[in-house]
């Protein structure tokens, strides 16, 4: 698990390779990642947007941006957390992801970015 804290917001990431949905001979490797967002700050916040950078070893670099996460824009009061699971497919079976969340403080509407720490996606057969 990797973790990063930005302005009192802790983001943790856990990854898992999904062999049942992957087909290495067809250059299709599926991963899931679990994101936990913890509001360790003193203000209530809302997650507004996400911005991802995805590297696939030897293949194209991708950038993904959009509203919320898995169709939600959660509001987190101090001490609360939000967890979600999403996925990514890679051709090579080896890659990295990193990014940011755009948060908004409810009290005054101020926006700020929260770092999503870089994490590695590696199919088990790539370990050899």
C-alpha cells in the first residue's frame, strides 16, 4: 500500500491483479485498485474531480480526467473516509498510475488538489 497526505487529506492505494479477467497472450492485463480517502483536516470537503496519468510499459501513455470517482462526488467531514474500487487494463502487464483529486472546502468553496501517490501495477508473471 502507498499513502500520501496533502493538506490533511490522506490517500491510500492498494492494487490487485485480476487473473480471471486477464489474457496475457492477448496483451490484456486487468488490475483493480482500492482508494481510501481520509479527511484528517479540520474542514468538510467534497471530491469534485479526478485526474489520472497511466503508464503502460512499452505502450502509449494515457491521461484520464473527469468528474468525481465511480459516479460519486463524496462529501467528507473531518474524521470521515471514503473508499472505492476501480480498475485499469494494461497491454504490457507492467505499469504505473498517479494523479490528483480536486477537492472543494464546503465552508468557503476554495478548491485544492490532493495528490494520489504513484503506484505500480505488475502482473505476477512479470516478477520473473
